[in-house]
C-alpha cells in the first residue's frame, strides 16, 4: 500500500478494454516526486489523499478480471494518518 495525493485525471480515448468506463487518476506518491496512474474504485478526486494498492494481481481481483494490463488501484480516501512510532519514540518506548 502507498499513500498519495491525487493531482489530476488521465483521459485515454483508445485503450485496453479493461479501462473502459474506468476513471484514471494521476497520483503523486507522498514523500516523492514520483507518480502513478491508478484506476479509481472509491470515487476519489483531485486534492484527495488516497491509499493505493500497487500490485497487479490484487488490482485485477478488485476489478473482477483475471488478466489485463493493470497494476494500481485507488482503494481508499484517507481522512487522517497517526504515526504511532513518533509517539512511542517521544515516550521512550523505543
């Protein structure tokens, strides 16, 4: 799983049939200048912080297909992230 921010949409008029009627989002990975193009299954939009599944077999299972050129799916819209390791370090637990 990866955290990312949705920075745009991708429009493709000619594509593999697996992408028919699918919404493609351009997602910038957090802490990096890299981006991934992901199929949106949760109705995310530009500006949303999202959770990405970046693994082909899992992505195909979510879309209900057995084969196809897909790797990344937006599987969640993130409300908040709590970094427990920072709290543990400040409490002297590490």
